[in-house]
C-alpha cells in the first residue's frame, strides 16, 4: 500500500503542477508570439495525457487496496454513492439524477438551458 500510495502521490503532484506550467507556457506564447512556448505547451500536454492515464490506474489500485486492507475504515468513512440521501431535495440522489436526465441534461438543446 505504501509503495502504490507514494507512486500515486508523485503522479498527483505532477498532475496538479503540469497544467499550471502548460498555462504559463501558452500564456507566454500569446504574449510574446514565440512559437517555442507553444511547442513546449503542446509537448507537456502529451506528457500530461500519459500522466493522467497512469494516475487514474494507480488511483483504482489504491481504492481497491483501501477497501481490502481497511474494510472498517471504508465502511465508516466511505459511503456508497448510490444510496445517499439528499437532505436538500427531500429524496435520494437517484431521484434527482432521474429528474435531471428526464429534463434532457445540460447542453444547448436541453430543456434546462432555456
């Protein structure tokens, strides 16, 4: 568990930092017009895609390990999302999701958009 958590945390740090660096590089391209900054941002975006995929896989592994190694912890602190009650709507989250889907979701052609 410790090895996979350390591996995942490393990817999480880069996952938060790399988009900021890409934003700065693209902003410098827009400000200066230098194509090297745009090339750098595009190269980092390819690395970010790989980083995101590997981070998602390692997150799945950690979730499985957490449920397997500490079932008491997950029973108390990790609630299943399918059966939660919604205190604001007076019903379950499933009812709200069904009502949202019946309205057509969100988008330019949905009933909720206007």
